[in-house]
C-alpha cells in the first residue's frame, strides 16, 4: 500500500523523536553573562584562583608574592643557584657594559646614561619579574626609536638638556603605559604585533641601525638625522672627502673579530662565553690601542670623560610642562609597546626551553615599574634584551639573581672604572652595535614565512621596507595596518565550504580537502567557519546564495536529482549577533522562494538562544535542527526517498513552485 503524505510526515516525526534534539540553553541573568564575558576577556588565566578558601593573612602574602615574585622563590634559594647566577651575571655584565655605552650613543644620549640604565632597572626587574632568564637593559630598537622620534622635535647636539629631559619623560610615560596594561589586564593589545610584524620590524630596524653606524665607522663628524636608506646613503657619499681610513680599518677589524666570535659560539654552543666576552675585549683592546698610538690625534674619535658615581636623581627633570610633552608621550607609548613585545617574546622563548611559564601581565607590570623607577634615576627605556638573555641562558642562570649580579658589576664600574673608558674609540662601539644587529636580521624566518604563509611574508616585508625606506614609525604603521587588514579580511570574508560524506563512515568533510568525500544527491551541505556578525553577514548571505546557484547548475548539467535541501553546518559559529539572525532570516526566505528546505546542524548555545528569542526557530522548525550533520542528512534522505517512492517520479523545481502558487 502506498504511503500518503500524512503517513510519511508521521514516520518522519517518529524518527525525529528518537533523535536527541538540540537544546535551547536556559536564560541567564544579564549581570552573570556580562561578568562571565569580562572574566574571559581580562582574566583568562584566573589569577584569583589561588586566593580561594585562604585566610586573610595568606591572601595578603599571596598578593605580595604576585606583585613581588622574589618573595616566592627567595626562601628556596640555594648556594648552588648563587654560584650559577654569579657566573651568568658576570658574563652578561661583560656584554651589558659596552652595549649600554653603545646604545646610549645610538639614542643620542651621553654614554654614561647607558651604564645608568643597566643598574637600576635590572634591580627592579629582579624583584618583580617572572622570567628566570631575561637579562634587562637597553636595546638597539628602543634606542633608535627614541633618537628618531625625539630628534624630530629637539636637536640633541644643540639642546642636550631639553633632549635629555624629554628622554626621561618618554621613559616615564612608557613605564606608566606598560604598567597600566598589566594592571588593567590589557596585554592582548601587544598581540596585535604579530610574529611576522616583529620579524620584519626588527630586521628593518637592525638594517637602519647598521646604516647609522657608518658615521662611526667612517669617522664622520656630521651626519643626517634621518634614518631612511636614501638619506643615509646621500649623507655618506656626499662626504667622501671626510672619510677617515684609520677609523674604517679599525672598525672593520673589530667587526670581523666580533662576527667571528659570534660564528664560533653559534657552531659550538659550549663556547658561548667567547661571543659574550668579545664586546668587552674589543673595548679594552681598542682603548689600549687608542691610548698608545694617540689615535684620537689621527681622526679616530674617542668617548672622552665619563662621570664617576651612581645614578643621580632625575625626577625633577621630567618635563611635564614642556611644549614638547605630546611628543614625549607619543614616543613613550610607541617605544613602550615595542619594548613589551620584544621583552615578553624573549622571556617566553627561554621559558619554553626550560619548561616553565611566565605571566605576561606580571611582566608588563615589572617592565612598567622598572621604567618608571628608571626615569627618576637618570635611565632611559629598558626591556629584556635578546642577546644578553641568550648569554644569560647559555651561562646557566637559575634565577633573576643574575640581573642583580650584573647590576652590581655595573655599579662597581660606575664607582671606580669609568675613567678607563676615556680612550675607547667610537668606532669600536659602532662595530659592537653592527655585530649585535646582524643577529636581528633573521633571513631564515623570512624564508619560512614565504613557504608557510604568503600574506604573513607580505606583512613582514611591509614592516621591513617601511622602516628602511621610510622611518621606524612608518614601518610600524605599515606593518600594523597590513596585519589589521588581514584581521578584517578574516572577519568580513570567513571561509565557507561544501561538505561531502567520507565513504564507510558518518563523517562529513570539505570536498576540496578530501577527494574521496562524495556529495549527497539533492542535498547541499555548507560549512560556515566563523562567528556570524554584522561585518560578514552580507557576505555570507551572498555566498550561500551563490553556493546554491552553483549546485543547481551542476545538478542541472549532469541531469541528477534536483536540489531539495540546504544544510548549514554551524559547528564553528561560536556566536551570532542581530545582523547574523537577520541574515539567516533572509536565507530562509530565499530558500522558501526556491522551494528548498533550510536545515541547521550543530548550532551552539549562543546561536540557539538567539534563534529562539528572534522566533526564527519557529520559522525553521525545531524538527529541522540537528545535533550532527549526519543526522540531518539521514532525515533529508528519508524525506527524499520516501516522497519519491510514494509520489512516483520526482517533481521538478518549477512544478513544485507552480503547485505552491
């Protein structure tokens, strides 16, 4: 006996009742939902968990340990740890002293401020930092940014006092910004600087820094304040008559020595100390050579006198009332973000090697507080330096005490040894900077980006060429802009794909990825691979319509069964807004006009809640919403085959539409 349409509907209903339905989540109070969203945004690591079920005294102690991690690990500190940290601290001090002097010159500051900046900030970080391997001090990129951005407003040579005040003020605001990000749990802002951006930006900055050192290598007294390649080359080749061959020969010899020691340490990691000691050795040899040959009388510029004594206070030099305050704030924020990105990336890298975790928000607070303290004690911007951290790691450091040892060595230098740097040739400092910068130009990372993701390679090159041919700020803006463009493309143009059935299974996968996956006759299964928001709702509506048109054209050309059902796999749709609901309503109307049935599979709780509130759930029909794609396909196949066997030849789409009319 032939089944009637009513019998088929009853059978379909009985089958549906045996299938587990998609539940509508119970309504939640607005405050509870809002609180949960805030927690996931700002406290994903649940920092308050350790305070649960603790006494008031214990909570106070845990709070102190959170902001001062030294109180947590100091009671467990051993003499064996101290021996390892002592060796590591002395080793990184031998690198920090010449680099500190060099980078201060790069920032257009007197060399002594590089030593000041290697004394107070490491002490603050040792108390507040969470990385055992990070070595704190001045870095080339931040120094270059400081010189580039402040130099546009104030000439360091003509007005050194004002320039110094702005440098301290920029450092203060960098510290405030960094600490605020940590306290407000806004560390995700730094994540907008992607890995590709940092690779390109660092390589571009390193290239610019190397070009700037041509002034020291060639012994030039006057040089352009611009950092772009064209300006630097014009400045170099317009002064060929002032090149000093003595300085060039000396610089090339020391650069060769430094690069050679770096290669030796790279090939033989156990000889890391050769590369670490090379900068200080170069300073000593260069000073002795300049002293005995009177090189300063033959065109080789030397550092000159460095004041003895510890950091003088500089809180009275913070130029809050200066007309250039806006520039100082802008410089502080930009250099602060770059310093955070570099420091946290370095800290996480070495933490991964030793299998421990560092808290990004704690690090931001530590960086911020050490820069605030530094701005009041004659220091300019500091962060975790990669080269020194690598030496610290290879030297076998155990805790942050290695930073204290380094600071102590710098203190001794400031108190007793600064006169010894009088005859240090500037060309040696230029060689030290160039040698350090060559390690930041990561060709391998750029090639890897090209092989892995062409868009990331474009981001990387945008940052690089923006820095090299424009300025540091232009390169940074270009890289962030291209990165944001990619984020917008991901948000506004999410992936959609057609799913097919994997043979001998109930699994449905992308037919373009799996060649064995076969489409289901009469059923179009579409997977939406992103939340549906106002930014992509219009695109998804048009894209789904196009998928339907293409499927109908394919079926018509092949003479197969006409399209009857459209299944949307919403497993990846974690959220949906009102624009997304409107889009689904329009898709539902579109499929109804074409005599197609819209079916949903695997919608999440947020989607189900909004479908219910918008009454769209009633329009689609709860019986056409399934937990799995496989269940949805089975239901569609049942209806297709049952109606075909009961009604004889399947009606064409036009016939169905005529009957509806």
